């Protein structure tokens, strides 16, 4: 008859409780062994659990059945680390944030290793147990890890939103202080991830050569991305660059189109610029520009 390992906490008088293990072929025999060995009644035996029995020779010592919470906690900690990573790029948090990343990183590694080892043992082993008895506490079984997917996604999204807002605020503050190089460093990651106002501001910095070498072609690139997300000022600036042939070949049709799209948002500058360049355009060119404007659709990201 196979023997199994049983784990329990025994409330011994004068102590806070002792953790004990016995070998038996069933839970009733294990309970009787603990009662006889420690001289306690059944109601003094808590957390009575059968350990997972390894299947096959050389499978290693038995381990308690994991509910998957360790792995879930590890994933949550890694998500928190993602948010902290964003924050540590901000100057005032370099030291504190760096220390927090190290501490939480070690904690996350320990928790994940424990969770993975236990899940591996569970896959290798077999679960054999008796029905729960009212005179001892049966091991709790958690729901599947997939149930945590929704909340974890919400946490990740919230952390990302906080990181974006903080980085954008620090970039705006750097621009106000005329610390343009720092502003470029803060804006670029946001712009690359599709943050519209960051794309526009980065375009302005390239257009004016603030914090970076002036590069109108790069300015056109970022203004275009912001314009594709319906930023009116970006559309106006594209019109100016096309009108003057800066960063792109001079093209009055394209300039008129962008002025038309910007004016649709109520940009007075765009309305005036559109009327001025119309004096140098033919009726066919204006009609072409209006056709392009009517076909244009914004996109996001």
C-alpha cells in the first residue's frame, strides 16, 4: 500500500503551534498518528494537508500543492516594475527609483522561481486526497490564473497612463525652463509610442533646432504623425513647411490641403495662410487640394 506524507500544524499547550509531518496511507491514520505522538485531540490539529506525491523514481521530495498565487504575485510585481522603470527615467527619482527596482526585482525573482518550481512539481505529480473532514481544515484551491488576466491588464494600463502623464508633465516643465535637451529625451519615448501632443512638441523642437540640431525633415515626420491623430497645429505647421519647401519639396497643393484641414478645426492662422497661397495657385490646383482634403482621414498611433 502506498505511503503519503501529511503536513499539519499542531496546537501544543504553551507554544504558538508546531509544524509536523507524518507518513501514512490515508488521512485518518495520519490524524491518529499525530494525536498519539503529540498527545493532542483532533480539534488541535489545523491546516491538515496531503503533500503532492512525485510520480516515478527520482522525482525528488514531495512538495505542497501550489494554488498559483505565487506566480500571479510575481507577474503583478513585474508589472509594477514596468511602471517604476518609467518613473526612474525622471531625474528626481533616479536614486530612490533605482533602489526600489533592485529590491522589488529580487523579490519578484524569488516569488517567480517558487511559483514555477511548484507548478512544475504539480505537472509531474499526482493528487490523491480524501474528502474534506469537518474536524480539520482542507487545503484551499484557488481559481485558475487566467482569472487574474483582466485585473492585471487594468493594473498595467493604469501604470502606463501614470507614467505617460508624469513624463509629459516633466517634459513641459523642461521646456518652460528652456532645458530643451532634457525635453527631447523625455518626449521621444512618448512620441515613438504614439502620444500625439508629444509628437507635435518634438516636431517643434526639431523645426526650431531646440535641444537638437535643426532638422526640418525630422520635424515634418513628427508633425505628420501628430496630424494623422487630428492635431490641428501640426496640420498648420505641415502647411507652412510645404509652402516654404522646408524638409519637403515645395508643394502649394499639399500646403493648401493642410491649411484647409487645419482651418476646419477653427485655426485662424490656417484660414489666413490658405487665402494667401490661393493667390499663387490656379483653379485646378485649388480643386485638387480640396479633393485631397475631403479624402483625408485621421488615424491613431
